[in-house]
C-alpha cells in the first residue's frame, strides 16, 4: 500500500487553479482517447466555477502545486431512496502517480459523503486502467454492474 505524500492537501477547486486544472483535464481527455476540444475544456471549467451547477471539483495539492483533480456531483438513487456522490473524473499528473493523490481525493469524497449523509461514493473506470484499479481494489468494493451508453434518439419528439 502506498503511503500518501505528507505534503498533500485536498481542497475545493478555486479560480486561481484554472490553468493547471485545464492542463490536467486535457491530459485526462487524452488518456481516455477523447478528441481535443477547447470548447469542452472551457465548458467544464465554467460548470465548476458556477455554484448553481451540479458539478464540483476538488484538487490534491503538494508543495509544488496541484497534482490531481476529482470532478464529482451528487446523484439520486431511487432504488435505495438515497443520494450518493458520483466521481466523474479522477486524474493525477502521470509524472506524479503513486504518491497518494488519487487515494487522498477519494478519501476526501468519502468524508464529504459521510458529513452530508450520502449513501455511497461511486465511480467507473476503463477495464484496461489497471494502475487505477490496483488502488480502487484497496479502498473500495468492485461491483458486478456493467455500464451501457445509448445515443439520444434523433429527430423524434418525446412527451414525458
């Protein structure tokens, strides 16, 4: 088990973090082979800076600056009648992995979940992201759920 860097501090993202967060977010998108898009980067940053938007972010910071981020939001769980925290994106600077930043961010989210009375902190990862899974298997329970994505229906009117 990796011992977290004692200098790591996890805190909410702030306006002054924009350049570094964007750099890391671009790296996250590249890691998952998503197309380059400054529109997406700017849009997500604007969500994180909007207190009315559901998306939030925390960062792990060492004495040398931000090394990782975790973007998250609350989600309703009708099957249990509870609300959980969904960790949408977790990314650590590839040159600084293995020093406890990912663990520190997830730990902080579990503390937030406890303080708010949330039922779970949940996330997904790619099936080939073995380095991340090595950490996740230590600190969380792997579920049996399989994820599907369906594209929105095109040119149809829906009434709900």
